[in-house]
């Protein structure tokens, strides 16, 4: 199982690399790793398991965060966190194919499992995105996302491009709310 010791932290060069696309058919190692990543995110949200294995809670993780510079992510939002509908995905070669002009942000800023410090500030992201990704069988999917799932998926896709959430905070006015940004309510 993946634990915090497997997660690389700010300053590790892999976090700033552009990750490589995966090719299909996937090797078994990548399939297993992706499943372990989804399990980690779920475990991290379980108070007992998080306590037992000293896991920091998260709703998403990207392969570069466990020092695998490949383009795949895992996201898990329980129905409590996502307006009554569970959102659970493993995405290979995810990409944003279109997005709204309007932006959104988490009112309390963002955290990251690879950043061991609180960085206050608004992280503007597209409010709605149309994404394309492949599942572990190589099937192509297209999905429109909004609200929390859209924010989390953009945060994780950023990791595939060597971007960290605080890169998107306005250094001169971190807490300012830009006109075109609606806080997620
Ligand atoms: C600096 N202020 C803050 O961090 C911040 C501060 C307050 C609120 C939010 C909402 C903040 N922001 C933020 N909180 C989260 N969690 C809230 C707690 N939760 C969780 C915790 C316990 C059980 C189950 C769960 Cl679900 C896990 C997820 N996650 C992210 N991000 C940014 S997008 C990827 C995602 C991620 O997984 N990060 C590790 N941001
Ligand atoms: Ni992160």
C-alpha cells in the first residue's frame, strides 16, 4: 500500500517535470500502481486508516507524486464531499479539451500532499472543464466536470505538467478575488 513515505515533496525534481504519456496496452505495474493510488486516496479519508498509517487526507493524487513521471491520476470524492454523488476515477493521459472562461476557486485555498506547508491564497481554475482520458483498458472517455471535481482534476493534471497549486496564486495579492473568479460555495 502507498503511504506518506512514498510521496515526494516540494523540491524533488520529479514534481517539476512534464510526465510521459502512458502507452496501451498498459503494463501490469502501471495498472497496479494506479489502483494503489486510488486506494491511498480512499484510505486517507478514513479516520481510522489515516490515523493507523499516518496518512494526510486528500481527494486526489498524481503518479509524479510517487516519483513516477507518467501521465495518470486518481481522484476520489465520497458522496458527502460531492453533493451526494460519489466521484471515483483513475485517468490515464487525461487532458482538458475545452474549458469555461469563468473561473472558480476553493474559498479556503488549496493543499497538496507534496507541499508540507500551508500556502494561503486563491487558486483560480476553470469553473467547468471538458476532459478526455483513457481508462486502464484503453477505453477513451470524455466528461464535463464542474465544482469540486473540476478543481481537483485540474490540480492533479497540473502535477503531470510540473505545476504546483501555489504557482497559480497571485504573489502580489494572494487573497484577492479576481473579478472573473467565483468562489466554490
Ligand atoms: C490551505 N487551505 C486548505 O488546504 C484548505 C483548508 C480548508 C478546506 C479546504 C477545502 C482546503 N483546501 C483543500 N482541502 C483538501 N482536502 C480537504 C480535507 N479532505 C478530507 C479530510 C479528512 C477526511 C476526508 C477528507 Cl475528503 C481532503 C481534501 N484538498 C485540497 N486539495 C486541493 S485540489 C486537491 C485537493 C487535495 O487532495 N489536496 C491534498 N484542498
Ligand atoms: Ni497536489
